[in-house]
C-alpha cells in the first residue's frame, strides 16, 4: 500500500487531528524560537555557579555555629543549665 | 568565635523572633555562600566571611526590623565583611589560574564544569563592584532595587555596573560580545 492509498483510507477525524497537530507544532516552534531569543547565556551561567555552591553540603563549621545558636535558644526557653 | 553568641535572658516574644531569625538565616545560607564564593573566589575565605556575617547578624538581630527585607539585611552585612577582608587580605584581588577550581569544588557535569570554570575564572578578573552586582542579580536573583539597597547606590548605577560586568564577562569568555557562552567546545 503506497502513501497515497494510506491517505485515501484515513478517516476524516484523523485528517482533522493531523491539521491540529501541525498547528500545534507551529505554535510550539514559535514558542521555542521565542524562548531561544530570550535565552541569556550569562545569566544562565551565573545561576549555574550559584547552584553549584548552593547544592554543596553545609560544612561542619556552619553546623557548629547553628548548634550553638540552637543551644542558646533552648537555654533561653528552659533557663540556664545549673 | 561562637563565644560571641552569649547574651542576656530574653522574653517569649523575643525568643519567637530569634527562632524566626535563625530559621531565615539557615534558609539564606546557600545564597550567602554562593555570593561570598563569587565575590572572593576562595572557598575557605568565603565560608569564613559567611560565618562571620552569621555571627554579626545574630549579634545585631535586635536591630533587624521583622517583616523587612532580611535577605538584603544579611547581604549587606556579608558585603561589608567582604570589603573588610579585601582590605586585609590582598590574595582575594590577585589573579590565580587555579581560581576556578577553588570556586567550583565540584561541578555537576564535565561539559558544564568546563563552561562554569570559564565563567568562574572570568568573574575573578572583574572589578569587585561589577562582580558583586553580577552575583546579586545574575546568580542570586536580586532585583535592581534590592541590589541598590544592599550596595547602597542608585538603581542607575546598578544597571550600569551590571551592563559593564556582563559585557566584560562575555568578552573574556567568548571573545566578541554576543557569542553564546554554551556553544564553546573544549
């Protein structure tokens, strides 16, 4: 069965879907081009720099300070330890 | 350094405010660390600066008005800390070819790491006034107004520094302005 024969036997509903899909693809393509023109490589690189550091595990020194703050808060809640 | 946390007894309201302050501080730590790292390029010095800013912020928390911009308040403290450190430690301004490796201890992907290393290296060659604006707005998502508040200058100055910083950064990484940063091949 050649392609023309397939075309002939396709129901009308499929033809409509094909038309909708083409329209959808065109819209999607338009959106992608718009996104591409908005893409800012410097901003993307800077955000990535931020992400690399932000995703690191918090070093032990920071935890010690937070523990000390938490201890002060706990002490303030319950009163100083004897 | 932690001994600076000692203080007088507090009321329940103050205690609740202190707890909120602590929680906001914890949530802000990744941003503070990335800002400091981008500013000075040295991981250990950057972390020391953030720790010092944490302690200074905690010690001065009574002067912070709840409901105002906590992020701007903490970034201001950290920025002041950076310039104080900069005056004392000349290593921060000096160019070092290994700077990118210090900034990026671990990159998520090898291809990304190459590009990020380029950016991190180029960042450290920019003047500090441009670096801080790029880190605040480009990396940490601050608005022009917020950056102006943190740095203590006009919004127009921020825009101008940002534009010059972007132009210089792009030129250093890719040659002529306008070339795509991520189109480079190692």
